[in-house]
């Protein structure tokens, strides 16, 4: 614990150094290089904590009667690995990418503080320290989102993000208040030793789901993600999407699986329902997007939904004393959280490289980049395959484990679980299929075909530091996909601490085969699948070269009847999404296509105007904002009352409070 405890002061010192040296190249190297070294050490320390005994540290700050408590156990160790991995990769990428940052003084001071806040959340062992770290994480990330605040869209993104972050903190404050009870036991050990009643535990679970879910991006609390991620610099977007959302998942797991104690079966039903809806809504909204970074943000919503499907299954199994199923589902959720950190960071790095090369995020202005950027298209393709859940990469391994937990479904006595688990299995399958379509569209429109703008035609490859970060994460996507047994065994201490069981040991099986429950039920071998794919490709290439004619004949490709060589004759992002938009968008997003025909004498071209509405924003947040505005307008009249009216209000409030106190007692 002691070496890791020094990480936070070091990061805060780097924040101070960032203020002083922000405008120099030395400041960039100092801050990001220092964060890279710290995150590397943090990942090693987290890995060590998975097999070591729990460690505690008490500091003489915080609440006067308990101080500030830190705890390093297996769960905290795993999420420290995620922070170290995502933070280290983002820092490595930023060593090159941040050279082009226009306002480094608005990024460098807050970047280490953001990392420090996330680390402190994971290490916190009392409610005060947890909430303090949560707010540090929120405020520092808000400052990073507002780095380019002069742009109107970014200012709105920061405003919405700050509101949602405040709501998240207040909700978690309520959850810890309920856990502390009348005795005010804000230390986590005290809460564990005095668990709440079943009714209070259910309320805490719901409140924690709202509080942590608003930071993680659960529907309908996800509205800040598609606004904040495009506004932030690309390495910060990778850190927010790949790491901060996982810290929110950690907060939910710490409260619900650790502090609350045993939960009732309906808790799993609620989490499963929210997770399934989140996964499908997220990927559908990603399919409708043309902004590459907004697409990736909505994809984060989808993957967070998949993680919560696993957590809901684990709660359902645990409530019915099925330890093996609970361990399998929890391991699948944590495995997917790790995978999402790797492939989503890779994809945001790729989006940053494209943005640097072209200055464009709109996919309709890209195209043909595979001929101009030699490395980025290759590693971005690996990220697209991984996030689409295709073998042999890591996204398939964790989603396959989640499906195994769904198919394991025994005969639950509760009808709610009997109904929701098959539905969630179908939603998970639908989300996986739509994710594949989404990233075929993203990759094809951005990298294939002909350039759709001069910026795309003149693109050049990004810097070596950024390429190194992308190659590293692409390699991790491959390794964790073909040898998933090593990851599953590494997660065993976490599953054992939270569910009382673990998955069978995987590394002892031949050819690195993973067996979730028993070989007679199901198994998967990523290494053999990878070998089969490689051998098949080699045989195909050799056969074509051996048997095909040696003469070269060049001819124009099939042009679908449109010989015009301009980019307008090729598929666009809108045309690719149109069939799915017509199937799902008309119902969920009230999608419309209106022909804009100019009036006689108007020389502008005719066009099709596409409109898509966000049902969450229109149905919840817009009416809520209007109501708050109306109340604020009416409350403004209080500023013009007389002193006699003010005294009357104070007297009436005192009477109401005394009556309420009498009834309460």
C-alpha cells in the first residue's frame, strides 16, 4: 500500500508542474512522461494486489473521528490495473499527439489530477474519501472537457457534464448516508459489520445504480457522453471512455456487491433490464452518427450495458445461492470491462490520429485514408474487429462468456428472472450484430473508397509516439483474445471475494482452451481459432499466387452503372445506415426523411433532409429543464417581497419543521 499511496501526491505534484511549464515542450514531456511512469508502476502494483493480502492505510485527514482510510484488496487491484493500462496508454499517445494542442495550459494541470481522482476512488475505504475523490475526478475531467471552451458546442457539453456529475455525486452521497444509518458509520469496515436491512439494501442498490450509472453512461443517464467525448482532446476522450466509466462500474460493484451485503432477486432483474436497454439503445444511436468521436461515445454506452448485463446476472445467481453462475457472470463483466478499456482506447487513439491528419471528425468528409496512413488503418481495423465481438480478438471472448452465463440459466423460482434473462440474451445478440454493422460502416467510410474532401486526400500518418500507443493496444486486443484463460484466472481472486466462488482453473487446459463450467457444456479456444484463420489466409494467398495467371490485366471495377469517378458516386455514411434507420429509427428516434425541393427560380440543388430525435432528451431532460426554468422564474418574485413577508415565510417554515419532527418521533 505504501508505494501506491505515494502515487497520488506524485500526480498532484505533476499537476502543479503542469501549471508552471504548460507552455513549453518540457512541460508536455514532464507531465505525460511522468504519468506514463506512474501508471506503469500502478498497473504492476494492482496486479500484485490480486494475490496479496488486503492492505490498509489511515491518514490523519478527512472526517475528524475516522480520518481518511485507504484499502487495497483484489477488487481495487484489478481496477488499478485498468487505470494504469488506460492512463499509461493515453499518456504515451499524448507524448506525440499533445504537441498539436492549442491550449496546453488548460490540459496539462488537470490531466494528472484526473488520474489522481480515479486512483483515490478505487483506494478509498470510507465514504468521505470516496466522495471527495469522486468529485475530484468529476471536476478535473470537466476542466478537460472545457479545454476548448470558446466553441459553443464544447461549452454546452461542459455544462451538461457538470450537471450530470453533480447529480451523480449527490446520489452517491444519499447512498452512503443510508448505509451509514443512525450511527454514522462512514467507514467501509463499519458498514460491512453492520449491514442494512433488506429494504434499505434495496433502496441503496437503486440509488447506487442511478449514481454510478450516470457516470458510467447507463440509459437514460448517458446524455453527457456524446457531448463530452468529442469536446475533450482525443487522449482525454480515451481516458474518460476507457477508464473513468470503469471507475463508475467499480463504484457500483463496491457498494452493491461488497458493502450492501446479500441482495434480493429483484435487484438482478432491475440491473439486467437497464443493461439490456442500454446496450441496444447505445449501439443504435452509434449507427445513426456521422461524427466519429460521437459514434465511439455511443458505442461506450453499448459496452457499459454489456458489463451491467453481466453484473445483473451475477446478482441474480448470487441471490439464489448459485456461486458458480455468479462467479462466471461477474468474471465476464470484469473481463469485458478490461477489454473495453483496451479496444475503446485504441479506437479513440485512431480517431485522434485521423483528426490530426485531416482536421475532420465527420465521416462524410473522410475516405481513402488507407492509402495515405499506413499504420493507423491497420490498428484501427483491429479495434473495430475487437469491439464488434468477432473471434479471435478479446471482445468475442468476454461477450462469449456473458452468453454462457445467460445460457447457464437454471430454473429460477422467480418469474421475473425467468422472463428477463432470455430477453437480455436476445438483446445482447442484437447489440452484437448491430455493433458489427456499426464498425463496418465506420471503417469503410473513413478508410476505404476515395477521399471525400481535400483534407482526406492530403492526409499523412501521425507521429511515432501515437503509433506506439495504438500498436501496443492492438497487440493487447489480440493477446487477451487468443489467451483468455490467463485473464480469467487473474480475475479469480476478485470473483471469490465477492461471490464466494470462482471459475475453474483455465491455464491447465490443453491448447489454452477455456471451459466456463464443464467441457460437456461448452468450451472455446481462441488460440486454435487464431491459428486456423492465419493458416487459411496463408493457404488462400499461396493458392492464388500459384494457380492464377501470371499476366496482369487491368480493368475498371464494376461501377454499378455510374461511371463518374467522383466520390459522390460511392456509398456514404447516410446511405449505409439508411436500412437500419428505417427499421429502428422511425420507432425509437422518430427518424424522418424530407425532400427539400427548391422553389421555382431558386438555383440551389434539391436534397433530402434527415431528422433524428433523441427520445431520452425530448422525453426527460427537455421537460425537466423547462420545469426548472419555470420554477426559477416564479421564484424570482421572492426577491421583491417585503421584510414582513420574509418573516412570515420563516415562521411558517419553522412550524412545518416542528410538526414534521413531532410526527417523525
